C-alpha cells in the first residue's frame, strides 16, 4: 500500500512539473506568432497603400512610388520588405537580404517620410540616407450621366476636391467618362504633378464626332474656378459655375478646357 502511494505521488509531481515548465521553443514560437499577427492587423500598414509622389523641391521630388501590402510583404516600388514593428507614427521594415536595408515609413501630416538606412559592418561605412518626403496621389475615376442627379453631384464634389488639391499643390489623377446623347463615351484625364496639369481627351468612340475624333494631349499651367453670367441660362439671375484648365496650351482650339458645375443642369435651354 505504501509503495502504491509513493508511485502515485511521483506521477502527480511529474504532471505538475510538466504543466509549470512549458517548452521554451513553443513559448517563443507562440510569442512570435502573436507579434506577427499584431503587426499584420495594424491599421498603419494598410494606410501606406497607394500611389505616392516625392514632394517638389526635396530629394526624389516628383518621382512616383507605388506602395502595396499583401499580408506577408510590403512593396515599396521594386523593393520587397518585411514588416518588423511599429510605433505611434511609424512602420518599420527591412529587406530580405542578409545585409539588409531598413526602411522606416513615418506618417506625418498630409504625407509620408521614408527613412532608408543600413547597418554598418565593422570597419565599414554607411548608415542613414537622405529622407524621402512623399505626398499621397489622389486617384479617382468617375462615369457621369448628366441626367443622373446623384452622378452629377459626385462629379461636382470631385471637381471641387481636385481644385482644392491644386491650390495646395497636392498631386492627383482624375479620369472622367461622360456620354453623348447617343451614349458614346468620351474620356477626359487630368493629372497634376505639383507643377503642370496634363489633360488627355479621347473621343474616338464618338460615332458622330466626325474628323475631330481622336486623342488630344494638352499641358496647362493652372486650374481655376469662375462664375459667369450666361444668356443660355433660363434664369438669368443664376451664374454658370465652371472649373477651367488654362495657360500654356499650344494646341489649336484648346486654349482652355471648361468643366461646368452649375448646380441645376435642367436650367439650361436645350
């Protein structure tokens, strides 16, 4: 009986020791998994997704970068990076090579600062490189039927948005697709790179466009807003409201391009 009790006590002791001292390798693996999960679920990493452009007048000014994240890697242009950590304002990454580069993506007001660096080997040279200051490139594509009140409202909102961005010298890319009465699409693209505004018009699918059908490319200096009286308005007290691309054009018949944003299109006489 005494031998049975001793055996039972030994068995209990072994079980207790096993519960109290989990494998160090398992513990580290679990901690790493939790850490990686926390990083991958961070709201800061998805915030980096999109197209960015170097701030004018800085290192890499006007150069564009595409940043994307696929739950495993963060891609900065052609660079494939691993997310290693973050703090209140920054996401930290490194390249996969043995002599890895480190990239800190620091979110700042109205933009992003990328801080590249690499470890200095013993007796070697290196360290921090020039910071890359980036601005987000606002991108939008709209299809507008001018007989659809909601689509017209969205169009007016987006035009106001890009006008405000141009005033602040923030880059953008806008594509607007409108339709003729017959339903043929006409595409207009407006791209601003903090210096010039590039306009591309494509009306090749307008079956009644005649000899004027084709692609037109024009470079403008400015985007402005104006309100003008127009005899075509049924109510003469109302003003026609327009955003206008102008200045610098060398293309015939395209000294300016007008985008009408008068609130009530139905007011126009047909």
